C-alpha cells in the first residue's frame, strides 16, 4: 500500500493516529513519570541545619490565620527561624489576629502593608517585601490557608539543601473528604505534582507551588525578583521557578513530613475560578516546557476519542490491547506515586480520573489565552 492509498484509507489513518498518541503517552510515563515512581532519597552521612525565614502573604485572611497559622508557629525546629506574615491591605481583623498571636509566639513578625503597588498586580509585591525583610538566606513559602502536615515541616524542607541547591520543590496536598469535587481537586493537584516533580528529576524543572516552596534569597535577587513578569498577576511561584530553576540548583522533597495541607474550594464555581486564574500563566513558560507540557496534554486529550473510533471503525481487539498496555504502565506509576504522595485512596478511581481529563482540557484550555485577572484575591 503506497502513501496516497494510506491517506485514502481514513480508518487506517485513525488507527495510526491512535497508535502515535498512545506511544507518546507511554513515552511520558516511562521517561518522565517513572522517575518519581521509583525515586528514593539517598541517606546523608551528615546534614547541616540552616536558619529559615517562613513567609506567608495574606489579604483578608483573619479566619484562616486564626485556624492554621499556629501549625507553622509550633514547628519543632532547633535552629533560628522566623515567621513573617505580610498582611497586604486587609480590611478584616487580620491585624488583630496577628497581634494576639505575637504575644505568645515571639518568632512571629507581622508586616503591615497599607499601600498597594499599582503597577504590580497580584501577590508579587507583598511577597517581595517579605523576602527582602527576611533575615535568613533560606526562605520557605506557604499560604495563609495551609497548615504543615507535621511539626517537622521546616526541618524536612531545609534538610533538602545541599551545597549547590538553591530551590526545593515541596508538595501541597488537600484535606481528604468523601465528595466527588474534593477527589477531583486532589487528583488535579496530584497530577500536577506528578509532572513538576518528574520533570525536575529529569533535569528540566519548570514550576513549583506557592503552598510549599523554598528557595534562597540569593537566587531571588540574582534574577531581580519578579521583575521580568511583574505585569502578570499570577506566577509568583511557577513563573519564578520556570525562570530560575535548572538541572543543578533544584531538588524535590516528597517526605510526608514536608507536606502542607489546605482545604479545597467548597463549590465547583470557586474551583473553576481558581484554576482559570492559575492557568493564565502557562503561556509565559519557556518554549521547551510549553512544548513538553502541550504535547502531553494534547496526546492525553486525543487518546480516548481515538481509542473509541479505532474500536468502532478499525479493529477493537488491537485497539483495546494497546489501551491495556498503556493502562498497565499507568496503574504501576499511579500506584507508586500516589502512595509516595499519600493519595493512595485515589488509585482505585484512576481510570475515571484519566477519562475526566478529556473534559478537564476542554474546560480549562481557554484559560491559556485569556487575559489574567488583575488581583490575587
């Protein structure tokens, strides 16, 4: 059969396309995601404890500060550390909550901002103020609605620093509930972590999450902070890491004691708004990262439509065999990585979540080209 005849046979073309998409998916699972699935830390003969500045930015977060901040303040950490909370023009009782907590916890240092940076939308200005105010070289970032999973959070995150380490990527998990929205949000958070941890292990780190992220002040100042993307409301975490991280200065930490936990949005509407805001930064990534992430997402999006059409119009036995091979690799990778990230209750539903991703891409693809919102709250 010559090339023109192949193109004339549209049923064969559909099957060839399905095979190509399946091959791309298998490549990502074997070349990238298996790195996290089989990752293990090498025990260190000796370790150094570094002083740390924890930085939290808050705007109208009085309730969350009252509920979660003590989890940061009671950390079991033997070396000097401080907790800086940048209260960014709040109208609620955040100031008074912080003043009351400071009476008990001397390491807490509130920073009150009463003027906004008009030309720097989003969270970047208060975060920059916090980093510039920090006394210590290592800064550890989290959000006001997050709480460390253990009292060893600071200890675990700072222990990842080696001589050449400048950035440490942590995992930000969510409280577990039984409803479907909670499981979908946790799946999305896990799936994102699977990618950014695996890419970092492959030597091409591209993002981190502000819920649990650490880097040195020196790398922040060397890259002139957020100046290259100050006009973008989001990206204080992923765009900065996309710019500053490389294969030599970045490490990951998946020790369960290093996790943070936050609550999931209460409604579908809140979650959709939040995710649309987050995805507006993707178009500013480096070309290589956009290509790799785009190819994975596009092949993932096409996989099930091409599987169905190949089963109907070509040969269902062969198509299902290819699907079974991909699912076998997926099941191994998901099983191991979900256990590492304490999301093992999601594993029995991984096929449902894999199907859900088709609709997920449809819903959030427009956010990649939409103009970002000017505020971070």
